[in-house]
């Protein structure tokens, strides 16, 4: 269920200074922008017949892009949500140097940035700057009137001067309106009202600029969908590659382990069958050896099955399965769970998290030359402050210097994580420690039933 976030009055005050920092420099920025852009653009248009004008127009487009990026940075500095700029290289991929140079001429984003910097932002910016200056001036003059009145004669200050002028012209006014104390109260009250409403005004004016920038300076939704489709295709390919790697590893492990023992078992049973009548004692020894071979093959098959879905994972959950994995690890391994109480993970997510931790610990045991290892589970919040990611962090105190070499364990983990729509970070400076951080989307993680 979606929740509505209400912005309290205190939060408006918290954003006042960043918003003033955005609005007060607006006038010199928009004047500089319109001067440069209009000069370059129309000079370029006028010189197009001699070809050099094309490059001057291109310069205008690049300058417009710079002013647009500056606007996005300033809005971000005003504590407004970040706006994703367009990808500037998409129209010239695979082309030569000339095509890349001329690509802004056919890129709609450049022309929108030019329109924003040379027309829309100057008009809106001058208006919002004027309102900001007027509102701020009235607020400061009003609340500062008692101090100013100490140094300026009463008949020369604002409302007092107006009342004195009317009296000099013969107007008959109530005694209250002529009282200087009343004038001071009115002026301070007006200044206080403007001061108390200043955060709403600055927020609204900055929001206008943010809305315009979101419409003119941001990447188009169609471009975002294309990027998402490309990422989805890459994730699926990574998932297929990870599963293929896992199946090949399973095939190799079965061939090198249980299969060899079963072949030996078959040979021992055949030999025992031939010697059953001739040498019963030798046959019994072969049968006992075959029983031992079958037991070892069964143990190896069970060990292989743990890499996919160990029974404890299905029965008692991810944390218990990782603790069991830590007990079986060849080096001391410590498991820490920082998961929110009552969070139930989907079985597929638990299975993949277990596999990632198991593969990472195997890599530590084989290559890290470590004395200890740690596994930590925690969640990370999304923009709505709800848990959206599961972090599986495996740390060791080994020699460091690990890398994701193709065909090895860490590369397989990275492929699997990408296939799940997540990310993997590897921090392994020389001398250690090494941190493998796999971030998996929670997806359907839900609170446990009460």
C-alpha cells in the first residue's frame, strides 16, 4: 500500500537556504546564458552560407548543454530530486569523428536545452528572481524596522512618511493611524508575515524551475525504457550463463566424485559375484568395500545437493542454513544477520543468497589464505525508505588481491547476481581484507504472518 509523505513546516525551513542559493544567483546566470546563446546561435545562422556558421551553431548547442547541466546541478543542490540527463552519445554510436561532431544537429535534446537556456529559463528566471528579491526584501525590512527607525527620522520611513504626507495635505485621520507605535507594529507584522511565508515561496518558485527542467532537460521515457530493456536482456543472458556454469560444475563434480565411486562399486560387486563360490571370505571383503564405496558416494551426492537446496534451508530458512554452512567450513566462519524482524524471504531468493555465500566461502578457503571469514545479511532501503535490497556480504582477513577472472568462482557469482537484477561489488586491496558484496532485489520479500 502506498503512503503519502507530508512535508512539515520545519522541512520547508530546512530547505530555505539551499533554495535561496538557487534563486538569488538566477539573474546573472540567465542573463549570461541568453547573451551567449543568442549571440552564438544567430551569428552561426547568419554565417551558415559560408559553412563556418555550422560550427558556430554547434558551439551554441554545446554551450546550451553546459547551461542545462548547470541547472540540473543547481536544482540538486537545492535538495530537489535528481533529474536524469539524456545520454549524449546515443546518436553517434559507431560513426566517425565527423558524424559524432555533427550529431547534436539531429539530437532533439540539444535543441530543447537551447530553447530552455535562451528563452524559457530567462523569462521564468527573471520573474522568480524578482519575486524572491521582493519577498525577501519586505521580510527583512519589516522585521528590521525597529532598528532602522533608530537611525532614520520618523517622517522619512515608509508608512510613517505616507501618513505624514496625508496629514500635511489636510487629510483628517484617526489618532491611531497617526501614532508612530502603531506604524511600527504594522510594519513589523507585515515583515513577519512575509518572513513566515518565505519558505513556501522559495520552495514553490524552485519547484517551478524543477518542473520545467524535468520536462525539458531530462531523458525521455522512451530512452529509459530502452535502457531497461537492454539491462533486462543482459540480466537474462547473465542468468543463462550462470546456470550453464553451475550445470557444468555439477557435471564435473559428479564425474570426478560419485560417478567414479559407482563405477568402482560395480566392479567390486562383479568381482565379489565371481568369487562368491570359490573364495567366500574374499567375496565378503569385496562386498564390505562396496558398501563403503556406496556410503561415500551417497555422502558426496548429498554434499552436491547442498549447493542447490539443502534441507535445512527449506526447513529453517537462510540464516540457519548459513550457520550450518559455517560449521562445515574449513576455517572459522561467523554469521551475522541484520535482517528486520518478521521479514520473510522468497525461497528462490534464499536459495540464491545461500549459493552466493557458499561459493564465496569456497573461494576464500581455496585462494584467500585467510584465518577467518564473516557472512553478513542486511537489507537496504529504497527511495521510499522501505527495504528493497538484500545484501549478502562475505569478508575474509586473507591476503587480498582477488579479482573476477572469467571461469572462476567470483565471476560466477557476478554473473548470477546480474541475472537476478542485482549488483556485486568486490573490494580486495593487496594485503586484505576482501569484501564480496552481493546486492539482490528483495522483490516479493514480505512481512511474516503473525
